C-alpha cells in the first residue's frame, strides 16, 4: 500500500499528529488531505501567530475563540494535548513536563491542574507555574486559564471523563484541521483568511 501526500508540509505534519495521538493511546482522528501550502506571499500568515504560553485569559480568548472560531469547550479540549510532551528551555524558554507520563495521551492534564497545588516558579526563565508537591511538573500561564470561568466547567468534566475528553478532542481537532480547506463552492475558508490578515 502506498500513501500519496501532495508536495506540501501541512498534510505530513497533520497526519503525523493524528497518528501520534492514537499511538499514545488517544482517540482515532479521521484524517484527510485538502489544505495546501500557498506560494502567494499575501496569503501567508505573519510569523509568531501561535498562542503565546506566557499570556493569560484574554490571549486564549483572542486566539482560540476569536481568531480560530473555537468554542470554549473546544478550546479546553485542545489544551488537553498538553498531557503529552514537555517544554524545553532551549526552544521557548519554558521548562518541564505537564504530566508524570509524557508519552501517554490521557486526561491527566486536567487531573494535574485540579489535583495539584500550583505556584509561580522562582527562576530566571519566563513566567510558569510548578506543582508544590514535587516541583517537577509545570503549567504555562495559558494552562492556568483553564481553571477560570468559562473554561473551568470543561476542565472538571474532562478530569472525570476521559472518554468524553477523547470524543471532544477528536471533534475539536477535526475542526482545527479543516481550517483553510477548500469548501465545496471553491471558496477558501473565510475564517482562515481573516486569521491570516490579523
């Protein structure tokens, strides 16, 4: 069996992400191609458009709700991806894992947020939080927003119901991956076009 991926970066990176989530025990995310890289300079988003982990609630709302068109629930579901991996000081300045097991896709991100006591880390790096119990786990300021309303109700829901988290994460990822795909009428996604212009 061969898999044809068009000459573009997006399909490879998004397919890899979907496969990784499932490989680590998370939900199967149906993947399809359809969004292509552009050579039109005017359509390329400006750099530094990813969420800034050092900012707070207003930034989370601006990026996820206003720019990407996600709901509060979808935003909280997507943040659950922080159950895996860790930050490296050499890349963004932040340092440490969010959960004790960084290679399992679970609802542990939400459990850690609710079950641990978090305090601001005293160090020479960017603002981040560490758990008081072990000083080994960390949360970003944007993660701590998930403990505020209107996000908190979904943080609690996902901490108690991993199946619900998996289903909602899958649906939020499908929505995220569809941003920028050509629609049936041939018009590009207007939401992505607005995002690129900001």
